[in-house]
């Protein structure tokens, strides 16, 4: 426990970041700020600007909520933060533009609600490991694998899970021979979903119904990531399952499955707007209307996926359930959103673990997990 307040767990809530999901991260932070019990926790809100500056921010959740359609954003500050690690302790140090320095004390645990690149992909996790600070969520390798849709599919297949048909186009391949890249896609059936390989929240994702739209969709995805994955559309129901790390050596805990149905139109998909802005654009049914044996299967497969990447803390695993009874894993999210309309807390709520209890449990898991190799 930090010396700053021996009766409370001191939490550095890390949000914002350099990814296109900067504002989503701020909204997630607002949700968590609303439920952290001030009798149990002392919160140090740390924002990361789009340029990468770490700053002390307001603890008021209203400052980071979506209001009137305006996306919240971390602004540059006259003081930057960094972790300073010594043999005795790790503390936060503020550095002002004038050269002045001040100590903000130590923290017991970091809660990094960073989505996408430079946050959910193992980069911040590596920094925290080097600073010897406990943190919520998966470690370096699991975060990196979970963030990269290509590598995650390879790991899932190795674990015996079924993945849908896909192709990957790297930056060098696209620059070297676009036509060769497009030719490879001929083995996939339309519609296709073109995605940045290492982004989340449906940022940069396009649904393509014919060859004419492929180049534009690939270029749109490349604005967010030079590595692009093209997935064949799967005819099936979209089912999600939450995973919560077990305590000690216990197996991962899994939620009841939830089903997503986009209500805005037949040609739409579960995009950024449906996830974070328009609460009426998608409907969640939890538990999904499935036979009991199929509910058991998806929960087991979600646990397998979590263990396959060596997940820790939390994850949401997304599947397609086909008409012929197959489960096809789509992706795993190692830091799913916690906004008021986010699916992860909602499906756990339906399973019997409310928002406040869920956040408390994630903090407990982090505080009681050692840093370093494990």
C-alpha cells in the first residue's frame, strides 16, 4: 500500500492515448470514475494526449463523457508525468515546462483503460512491467496477440478453435504489388470486412460487397494501420462472451453469452456508432436464446481463447454461431469498453456481477498479481 494513504488503494486511472480510440478511452474512464468508491480508492486520473504526453487530469467523470455529440479529448499540459523506479519504490514525478519537478507519490495499481494501439497492444504494459507497477488486464504478450487480429487467429487455430476465411495484406506487400494482393482476395466470398489488423472499436472497418469497393476500403483501413486483414463475412448470429480471470490458480470465469443485433438496417454492422454513441442502434439479448448445451460450448470456447493467449484480468470474446451449429471465433478484446452502452459490463451484469463489483474484482486481481515473468 502506498504511503500516501494507507487506508485506501491508490489507483492511477490511465486513459486517452495515441490511438484513434482516444475518445472511447476517455468515455470508458468516465464510467469507471463514476463507480470507484472514494472510501476504498484514491484515484489519480492520468490522461495521455494524442501526441503521447502524460498529464494529471480532472477526476470529474462529466469531463470525459460524451455530451451533445462532442468527443472528449486530453489536451496538452504544462506539466508532464513519468514513473520513476528505484530500489525502494516507484513514484509518479511531474515535470513542468519551467524545469520544476514534484512527486505525486506512489500508486498501488494502474488501471489502463486504453483502447487500441499504444495502450491495449502491450506497449504500455511493457512500460508498467519495467516500472514494477501492478496493473489491470493482460500482460505484454497477451495484449499484443489479442490486439493483432492476424496473430490472434493463428493462436486460436493452434488451440483448436475455428476461425473464418481471411487474408492479410502487409504494408510492404501493398506497396510492392497491389494487384497481387487483390488477386489473393479472390478466394474469399463477398461480403468482405476490411479492417486495420491492430485496431479495435470498429475504427477504420468497412463492409465491402463487391470488387469495386476493395481498394478504397483497404486504403481507409491503412489510415489506422499499415497491416490490413480482410475477413470473409460469416452468415451467423453474433454472440459475445465475457471472461474474468479466476483467482489464484482457478480457471477463468465466463459470463452468459450475449447476442448483438444491429437495428439500424440490414446493410449495417456493429460499427463505432452502434457501440459507443447510439444506444438504440444495437440490441443486446442476454442470455442469448441458445440451447443449454450450446451455452456451455461457447463459455468453454471463450475460456480456451483466453487461456490460449495467456490472458489476465478480463476479455470479451466474439463469436459467430452458424445455422449448421458451428462456433467461429471472430476476435478477443483484452480491454473491452466500459461505457454505459458497452457489452462487457452488461453481459456480466446479466450473469450476476454488477458494474461496481466487476471493477472491484479487476482491481483485486491486479493488486494480488505479481509483476514480471509469471
